[in-house]
């Protein structure tokens, strides 16, 4: 079913100033309060956004357009691809620079196969499709830590990347919980020089029985409209409940920062689906989590969930997420036993329906307009630097 969302020519919607500032609900909130211990299946989701721009808060945003992602092709880069003294891979997030018609993709290498870095990519979608040879690596940029020089291997796990309106990059690290290393969210110049830290809320910091889990921290970063940037945690914090399993979902947190102050504006609860398939054998590793966000405005986003089960493979889905009606849990240390309304969530696309072998997809961005006038929507995978996997790029026309 097409989902009605407000899009403008930059690929993001635009809310009235009143709605953007106050977070006024322009969509019916969930019809009931959802107790954290209750099943995630009880969460309500909207299927359309009847919004009009510039009117009252109840009128909302105009020109709500249906979004139906039409698949337009695939391109891959092999594992082990060398570039300028590094190995290309681990592409966990991607963002589009419209002014330069280039893309930036973060590598989640922790410094063992080159410096902590992002790549600049040229992705040719000028004919409205994507195929072999359409993705080219053109540059690599090392990220400097606050103290300068370079990150020591194993002290950072970069996962999220987004370009701001000021031509700076916001980068997230999910931390290294097993080593007691906290996650962070930092702003960088395009040359990789450090600008500042954004304030990470206390519940995310690693501590006894609390904070981000190993490999399940900040995966997503994406700029909204005006001063806002979003970040998403892959799975529940240690004190918030379990990570997803084949029988149960997980309640994670979605943050909205103000770039002008570097402080949290709001924190929301995001219900992650259960793992898509039981692993083979059943006791083997499996995971599902929130791995990418793409704001449509300051209240509605596309979200990517990626599920993996040993013996089965990857399953990926895109969802429309709405924060109107959701509670702000910024001051809540633990969600256990809390009475909270989460964000609304509606599936837009199940990528299993494409009939492709899906790699470990983790990045998503809007690109330029395609020849038919539709917006390019690009996805990229983290190949885990593993032979047999690839850096997979998928193109959709968002109409």
C-alpha cells in the first residue's frame, strides 16, 4: 500500500514552524497506551498523513505524496577492494551531497584495515537505473578524534553518517560496550577534522547492567528539517529489556537532537520487530534491529530494519515512522514497567519480495531526481569485510 508522506524537492518534507518547534501532533496518536511489558503487536500505525503545509497544527503539511519504492537496479563492490591504502567495506551508512552530486559512506572498520574513515562515491543513476559499474569510489577521508591524530584501533565503532545543511557531517559510534567504551555522536568537517561532540544522554552510557549493548548501539544518523538531527539505537539498552528474538521484538530509542545547541530535543520509544526467521540450528545467532533512519520532515521518517539469522540469511524492511502522539522519554533511565506511547510504524516495503539475495543492508539516503521525476532512494550494505559478501547498492524510485 502506498504511504502518504510530505516530500519537497530536497527530498525532505517541511513542517510549519509551529509544528517543527513544538512537536504538535498532526496525526491521530496511537489509540491506547502501550505498557512496555505488553506485546509490540498492539502498537497502532497510520497508513496515510492528511497534511497541508502552512496551515494550523491540525491542518499540518500540504502536498502529501504517496511513496511507493519501485526497484530500479543493483550494483556491487567486491569484498577486499583496495583503495588508497585501505580496504573498502563495512559501509554502514550513506548520505547524499546534492551540491556536488556525490555520496559519502561511513566504514565501520575500527581502524584495523586503515584509519577510521568515510568514502566518497560517485553513483551514476542518470539513466534512472543502477547496474554494474555505476558505483565508483573516488576518495577516502580519515576522521580525526577530538585530540587530533588518529583513533586507536578498537576504541570506536563508526556506524551512522549524515550531511547537514552547513556542509558538515554528523557521525555516530555505537561504542565498544565489551571494552567499556561509550557511544558518541560527533560533528565533522568534510575534510575529517573534528568540530564538536553532541551530548549523549546518560541512559546510553556503558555501565553495569545499563547502556548500549555490544554491536547494538547507535546505527543511524540523519538530518531532519532546520536544526534537527535524528539518531537511532539498533536495539534496546541493557536496562530497557531484551534485544529482539524470533519470538519477541525489542524496544529501542530514537533521539532528536538540536544541532544549534548539540543537546537532546526529544527521545522516543521505537518498537523493533522480532527476528524475521528462526536460525538453523535454532540456538544459533540471530538479530534484528533499527539500522537506518531517513527523515521526511521533523516528525515522520523512513526507518530500515535488518534481520539476520544463521542458516537463513538477511531480511530487510522499510517502515514509515511517526512521532506525533509518542511520549518523550528523555528523562527515563529504564523503560521496564513504564507506561509509554511509542512512535507509530507502518511497513512500506519488505525487500524479501524483490527476490534478491540481500546482503547486510544498513545505509539509506535519498539521491537526485531521476529522469521520470521520481526521487532516487539508495540503500547500501555493510559487507563485514567477509569473503563471499559484497557492498550491495540498491536503487529505488520513490514516487
